[in-house]
């Protein structure tokens, strides 16, 4: 039997598994996304139950046998408890965690992604009224960390990009636009450029109008969907909440 593995990570998902157990999806800096079988944690009396709740950032001790991880113990480092009192902020947090895990995959170093996620969850818990701005900032920054930051000038000729090509991930001029190009307003383009040049703190404190953030997000979602082939389920839930709020 190998030595237990000590690792820190954010619980992205805790799926029901058997009567008393859960199968965790955990985002870690060192191993990317891992699945962890957590026995007995559905019982509230279980000492590990709280530290394996979704969005908890915890210290894990794991056993590894034939590439399968199982939970020995877990201790909370940060629970982002405030998110649990605000259903909308919680929904955005879950979406951020899911999106980060989609962008990382297994056995990839995920230092930047974990840092982005932890800082975004912190900002979300302090400023739940900035959900939409944080979402737009998160989506653009995660593209950059995943290696597909959108280009804002037409790569074919260097002219100003007036459209955004979802397939190529770059702005294109009117001459080089294709069927997969969408109109790119100067305001949306300016947000793309700002986030690309901003560090993490500047990105997450960006003073951005919520309606412009939504416009950027709608393009970012389409772009992410093209790049990843799918979008997290958490996004559907956010859209449902937004519809309810607007009715
Ligand atoms: Zn061009």
C-alpha cells in the first residue's frame, strides 16, 4: 500500500453514490481534476461530511489504489459559507467551479485555475451583487489560462477586428469574416482587451456596467462552447434564476 496522499482542492461536485457515500470531483493544483470516492460522508455525523460539501476548499488525505482515489479524511480550509445564504451567488459559484474543471482536465497542473476560482468565490461571497461582472471576468480569464485567449485583431491582415470568429477564436475584419463570425462591438472588444492585459486582482475588481458584462458573457459563452464542445450544467440554472428574477 502506498503512502497516503496529502493534497488541497476545491470540491466541484459531490454526487450521490450508494446509500451513504459520495463521489467527489475535486479540482487540485497538482493533479488537475480528480475523482474521490468518499465513504460514509452522507451521514451528518461523519467527521468529513462538511469538508466535502460543494465549493469547500479543503485539505484532503487520500488513498490511491490502481489510479482510484478514496477519502481518508478532509478538513475545511475555507467553506465560502456566505455563498450558501444567497442562492444566486451560490449558483454562480457552482458554475465557476464546473467551468474551471472543464478547462483543466485530469493530470494537468492547475495552479492558475485554482487561484482564479478561489479568488472569484471569495469576491462572489463578499459582493454577490457583482455576479454578472465576476462571471464575465471569470470566463475571459479562464480562456486565457486554458490557452485559448481570444485575439482582438484580425490575424489575417492586422486590421481592426469588427467581428469575432468563434471557430478561430479571433477578431476578424469585414473582409475576413466567415459564417461563424459574430458582430463585435467596440465596447465588448475593449473588455476583451482589458482582461487580457489585467492581472487577477484587476480582473476581479473591474468596474464594469452589468449590462455590458452580460453582453460580453453571451459572446464568451458561445466561444467557450465552441472551444470545450460543451458548457457546464450550472449555466442553465443561472439562466433559469435570471428569468425568474426578471419576471
Ligand atoms: Zn482581415
